[in-house]
């Protein structure tokens, strides 16, 4: 794109010839391209912009104007450096106050809000100043016709700044016929940090695990790239006993992968103890997020109960997984649970390894066992002592005994059978449930006929 030095005046304006000298500053590539005003023409934000008369790979950085440019501080968002106009000279983006009106700050862009959905948060606020004339340029504000301001629109700055002396200055669009221009940040993707969000509560009830002498927890988060185009490449999770993370209990360092959950396993955490955790993520552009705010959690007092429901056709027979049995009408099915149920099924030998845990578990008892038997409640299908829970015949026990206990037996009649399941709750309110299963074949069939061989008669 060629830029030509034609100036259109919308009001009376006196052209001034400027001496080509400027304050000392380093060359920068942070802000590139152009802005345009109907009254003062092109404004170049970087000497590497190419213009007529200086068509080379370095733009005009080594020509009569020397090096110049405007940059953004990646932490504070403050703009600094100088832009150049053939008609009004140097424009400083770091002028000293006091400023003509609020806000009382130099031009500033909230780089941390580059992907915000709120247009007001994506505006440049504050002031720039024309060095030679002392005129001010306001980057955003309010007029009688409404709000205005230079804002980030996804890959460049757009809309208008305002000067009481020069009028509107537009940061992207078309000018002088078909010349399209835009003002952008070089390598602006470095500002597009991803983020992670984590739930308020940590799930410490992992009934699928036999927890043992130390708890296992699952920490989950949700990755988000600010423009919705990135993917998680790596993550780092930390768990500590203090909110400042000075005493780390667990640290993954950098871990590759797009997983958004991690289980903290054996011998890392202790029961009945508070912790803090946080996570940060990296997107596929290798940009890291900030750490999430620390979230606290407390591990359970002891392991959750072990739940294991098995079936047999004989009271003293072999007990197997219920889904392996093919049940016929009129058969009596026996149910039993695991030998050890409370505190994750820990044995006395295990307890000896942890006196504190043993003291806790000695006080825990069974509060309730509840078995969903797979028979629909309709047509008086529930047997004596059973209740209807969510449409399924259910048996509830409040016997506190543990050990190798036969709960009961039940005779099934012809028809379909839905899922079987058992839930168990201990005296501390910790409950677990088996996975829902079905008898083999999903239905109760007629019993097979009994064959007896006889000698044929003449």
C-alpha cells in the first residue's frame, strides 16, 4: 500500500514546515501502520511503514526523520514513543500532565482485556500531544453525540480519537480512494493469554477408588483461549498447605497435554486437612495464562465406604458379579456385600499403619444400606418389606453390622428386570453406590424344562 502526502482541510488550517529533529528514543515495532484524518492526513506510527520516496525494506527509518515508533508496555498497557505527521510533526504518546481533562493519564490500553466482550474495556483511554503546537488528542471520551474511542476490534485498533484542534482521527478504514489502512500491534497474539477457570468446590468423594491410608482427589478446570481459537498444550497444577503456595505439597511442573483434570494420588495428601490449589495453562501458541486464584478444599475425615454387591443361587455357594447370572422365574437369588465396608474396607493391619486413622474409623458405623432390586413397582411387584423408590422396588437396611454378611434373598418372577444397584451410607454421611448392572439377559425367563431319558417302548 502506498501512502501519498495529500492533505484535505475541512476547516482553516495553517501548514507549518518542521525541522526534522525529534527527541531521542529507541526504534520499536510494537505499534505499526497508520491513522488518518481528513484535516491533517496520514499519521505514521512506525518508521518501518513504507511511503513514497522511501521504498525499501527498512521503510524510512534511516532517512531524514530517523527512527521512531509507538510501543505498548505489556504490563501497564501505557503507550509511549512518537508518531509522525508530515503536517503537524511529532505526536507524543507519553506526554506529561496535567492533562486538559479527565482521565489524567497518558494514552493507555488495558492489554489484559484484549479479548474482552465489553467494548469499553477494549478502548484506549487518555491523551497524546502534538509536540510542536501543544495541541492535545484524546483517545476516547464522550461528546454530545455519544461515546467515542479507539478500541481493539480483534486484530487491530478501530474507530476514532478526537482533537479540539484537528478533529477526528480514525485508526482503520479507507482513505484517499481505495487505500485501506489499520493500526495494529506487532505480534499482538502475545497479549492473548489463555485462562483457566476452576469450580468453587473440589470433589473429594471418589467412590471408584479404594482410598487406603491417604485420600485421592480429582482437580478439574476449564481451559479458555480468549478468542476461542486456541487449544491447551500444557498445564501446571500446584497444591499447597498455604494460600501463598510457599509450602507445596504437589507440583506437576510443566505437563504436556490437553487434559483438564488430574487426580492427586496416594501418599500425597492427608485426611481431614485443609489445602489450596491452583492451575495455569498454556495454549498452542505457547502463551501461558496467569495462575488461577487459589481455591481451598478440605479432605474427608476418612475413606468413603467400600461398596460391593454380589449374587449367588445358593446361600453357601460361590458369589459372583450379579450381571453374570442368568436368572429364571421362581429362582431364589442371594445377595451379599463386601467383607469390609466402612472406611474404604481398611483392615486392622492397615489401621496399624496410621493410629490417627484407626481412632477415627473405630467410631464409624453403617447408617444405611439400600438395594435397588431391578423390579418395576407396578402391578404389586414389590415384595413384603420393599418400598418403591423412583419406580424400582427397593430394600433398605439399617443394621450397623459389618463383615461377611448375607443381607437377604429374593425370588424373581417372569418379566423384564431393570438395573440393580446398592448404596451405602456411613454414620458420617459418607455414601457410595455401586455401578448399575443388570442380570444377564436383562429379563427373567421361563425355567428350562427338565429332561429325563427313558427307554422307548414298542
